C-alpha cells in the first residue's frame, strides 16, 4: 500500500455506509411490519 491514510479513509467510509444501510433497513423493516 503506497498510501495507508487513503486506504484507512476509504475503509472508514465503507464501514459508515454499511452501518447506515443496516440501520435504514432495520427502520424500513419495522415500519413495514406495522399495520
């Protein structure tokens, strides 16, 4: 790896995106189950 800082930044962005997506899916699932 020539630029470890860039790799760390990309990994952090990907992790945040996955957490945000998981939260969004959880909210959508809970709303969808409501009558």
